[in-house]
C-alpha cells in the first residue's frame, strides 16, 4: 500500500499501528457475509437436523470467506480510513491535515 495518496498527498498511516483496527471491521464484514449467506440458504434451501444441509452451507460459506478475503481486507481498510479521514472536495487548494505521532 502506498504511503500517501497519489492525488491529494493524504498520508494513509495516520499513526503507528493505525491499521490494526481494520481487523474489527473485517470481522464485522465476515460476520455480515456469513449471516447473509445463512439467511439466503435457509430461505432458499432450508435447514434440517435430518441431513447435512448445515454442513454444506458451512463449506460453501468457508469457501466464500477464503475467496473473498482479499476484497474484504481492502474494503475494511477503506471503511476504517473513512472513519478518520473526511473527504475534502477542495483538496487541491487546502493543505493536507496531518496527525502528529
């Protein structure tokens, strides 16, 4: 990941260890994806204690989480950065706001 934005010069790492918080965002996205696939599976196919449908859903869900992990990690970084850096439409005229370490 670059140190600064190529367009406005905004530094991406606001303080040492800044990106550790993205783990919580990534976890929330993974839980949301799992709940969504579970509800879709339950509505479309159903669940039963008499067969292995739950384990089939679990396998598909694990596969999706592994395949989508790079996308989820990038999305969690973007969401986390939006918590701390607000969009400035006049970034060409204004100076970049930096945080002290």
